C-alpha cells in the first residue's frame, strides 16, 4: 500500500476532502482549486478502500481525455502508485486498488452497468437544471458498493456556481440532511495561482459574473438583456460602407431564417453597417450578398464568419455543405472547428460593446434596425442562456460569430501546485 497522501491544501479544499457528510459540495470561483480538490478526494477514497471503486464524472468526454486522465495519471505517478489507463473503457486500473471509472454528464443514459462506493462530480452546475437532476439521480444509484468498515457511500461535487440552478436548489435553498456546502473564492487559492490571474478575471468579467466566478457566490445571471450595456446612442455610428472596403460578415445558419451582419474594420474597431435577415437558405444568402457587394462598382472582398455547424449540414436542394457553397461563391470563410461556447461568445460581444469605459463596437441603427432591436431586447432564459424563443437570437448569433472569432475571450489559465508528496 502507498504511504498516506501528504499535501498542502487550502482551507476550503481540506474541508471538502475531509468532509464526512454523504454529499459535500465545493462551490468556488475560477482558480479556487475545485478539480484539484476533487482529484484529491477521489484518490483518498480509492486508496482508503482498495477493493471498492470510485467514479469521477465530467461534463464531456473531451474533458475526460483532456483533464481527467492526464491529471489522475500525473498524481498517481507522483505518488508512486502503479496504474494503467484503459481509454476504450474510460477506466484507470490502480494496482491492488481497483478502478477509477470515468463517465460524463452529457449522456446520463450511460451512467449504468457498474457500481462504486464513492463518486466525484466535476462542474455539475454547468448542466441545465433538469439534466443535472437526472444525472444526479443516476449517479446516486451507482453508489452502492459496501465498504468494509460499513461507512457511508459519498458523492462529492466540485463546481462553479451558475446562477440559481440545481446546486443552488439542492445545497442552498432546499437543503436536505447529508448535504454540505463549502464555498471558496479564488482568493482562497491565490498562493497557487500565477501573478496577474485574479486581475485577469477582473478585467474579463462584468460585476455580476465576478460574484460567481471570483467569489463563488450564487447570483442571478438571467436578469435583464443579454447585451445590457449596449446603447444605440453610445454605440451608434453614422458611418457607411466605403467602395472596395473589405467586409466581415457574421452569419447564422437557419433554414428559412438565415441572418448576417456586415462589418468593416476601422483602426481594428468593428463597425456593423448592414444586415441581412430572413433569407431562405445559403444559396439565397450568397445571391443576396453578391447582389449587394460583388456587382460591378461594388467589388468588395467578403470574409464570412459563419456558424461552424455549416460544415456538416446541407442547404436546401444542394449537395455541397454550406461552407463549400460560400467558398465557391468566392468568399473567404473564417471558421474554427467548433462554435465558441455560448458564454464566451456573449462575453466577447459585451467586451467590445462596453469594457472599462471603452466602447469599441459601433452599429449603424439606420442600416441595422433589426440587429439593434435584438441587442437591446434579447433576454436570458430560465437556464441563464440567451433566449431563443422570441426570434431575437439569429442576428446576435451572426454578429457574435464574427466578434468571437476576431476578438475572442481568452480565459485565464493556470496550473496548480498542491505540494503532492509521498
């Protein structure tokens, strides 16, 4: 058996790792050490009960591959514990100590067919409330291996608070016996963070999000409009498209409701100076943009920043993908392999709309009347995502693809040194 784990933990991390309650929750800001604490707790349970298995849950399999496997492998190696990773079965076999089983939260139907004694759930609150509840019930059902000392089975949660979702309801508002909330701000883990990390959070997020992502507080993320700082006066412009100017077109694919926002760049500031709304399909969008900007005397270079889902979908009566149709029309297509996270796209938009007194995004309300209305009125839905039920989402999505590509939010990153030793 390996020697007991000796490591340096923050006070909230220690409280979580040592929590005796069946359902402790470490709820903290970015960089508060949530995943590190979850890994420590998982390994403590695994090595304490070598004949019992532990499950570790992450939102997606990409995160299992990118975070789960590497960080567990690193820590097990540092502890001198022999192990072998089976990526096909999503399991780490620990020598003489059973298995660490990895599953994801985005497919609750796969949380079947195995038993464990203890579990850790990473970023549970990123799920919508109904999905989190379904996953939680299935996870608890898997926690039924008996321990030799007859101690209780546990499911620990390590998450960032995402408004008043499942974690708020279960650990804060309607607290049941056995549920314990352990809150942690980013400041609690400051000694393990790189210089400037906390300030970079403050520079990136507005005040209401800082309460959640820096201080670990439950806050209302659904009040008001998505782009609350947008002002048709302060972000307004009377500028227009100039001859031969390069156009940067954000585009959202929706059959029958395709939308585009046409931008130009001036001193690297984006100017939204035209819009295209309610177009049938991609060939029709190409025809409209060609008519407006590629006729003789209007020979603009057109760069399109589309919804990346256009790689796979087919436009009406077409054999080519939407992106291929755009390229065949002579447009330059700028697209990443996947769409940015909705939250990152919204943050990128809000950062150019208004950040620290500076307004970089300029919109001509006469040329873009529908876009301005959407920026002023689009609300959040009950889950804290931009509402898509009122038809106010297509143009902001289109403009947002361009903004997020050109001015992306670069999340502060850090690696933690928790002083692992044997």
